[in-house]
């Protein structure tokens, strides 16, 4: 099973420092950080409406399975978008942080946040 860690990265809290200086330098066998394909799906999920989020969650779970088969044991995703847009938190699109967290929990099956 792939242990998943989601660094929500609230805006204006030094997230970019961790993303550029710390997380990429973690050298651990079986560890993967912000893979491009999965990172894009997380972005899609956070902006998806209810109907589309079901499809995106399915794609995320397929990618996770792919990484498990490749031998990865730990996954770290660090994206500010998981905490919403800096100014409106996507409220105009019906986004709420609790709704976003519920989608993330479904997609990653109880990640560490």
C-alpha cells in the first residue's frame, strides 16, 4: 500500500520554500514527490464539479495503483490549490475546503494531511 502525504500548503505560509528546497531533496528509496501526472489530476479534482470529480478520483486511484506496482511506498503531494484559491477559495465555483478535503480523502483513501 502506498502511504500518501498531502501537504495542503496554505497560501503565504512558506510552502514554496518546502516545495523548492526541502521536498525535492528527500532521498529515500520508494519515495515519490509531486509526480507530474498525479499533480495535474489533483489540480483537476480540486476544480471539478461533483459529477466530474467521480471520474477524476477514478483516474487518481489508477495512478496510485501504477506507482504501487512500480514499487513506490510513499507519496508526497504538495500543492497550494488543495487549500483553495488565495483570494476566493473557489467559492464562486461552489468550492469549500471541507468539500475539497472530502474529495481528497476519497481519491487517496485516508491520506495523512
